[in-house]
């Protein structure tokens, strides 16, 4: 499989892992858009939001754990998921971005 996120999940590509369970892995983004920018993915290849029900609880449990690890629970953070190229989805593997560590403007983009 040529999916870069599957390769990270399978530890074929080295990454800075922040949190990991049996079904989810979270790692620092290689091109951070905020002081804290962590990507959270299911280890199983799920293309996009259409497969979200299968891992929803695991993903948001990881969001909470990563926010705690990164010290963002009190100051706040943003969770972003993109669907499709025009929304900015660059990797065809369901993933969430957890951003924080600075004031995040609205609207984004």
C-alpha cells in the first residue's frame, strides 16, 4: 500500500508519536501550522469521513489524550477534518488535525 499514513501507522516511516492505542495513532505534523499541530489517524486505512462511525470514539478519546499531553486542555485547541481536495485533504486516509498553542483566528483559511 502506498498510503503514507498507513506506513506511519505500521512504523515503516519514522514519526514523532505523541499517543498510540491499538486502533489510533497521533503524531506531530511535519509542516506545523501552529505551535502544536498533531495529526490523529485510525491505524486501519479508512478513506474519509464515510468510514468515521467505525472509529469515532477512539479518535475523540485520542483528541482528549493528546490535548492533555500537549497542555492544551485549559487554553483551548481546534480539531479539523478535511474531506476532498478542495477542502485541503492531501492524504486519502481519514485524519484529524489538532491545533493549538496560539490564538486561532476565525474563519480559518
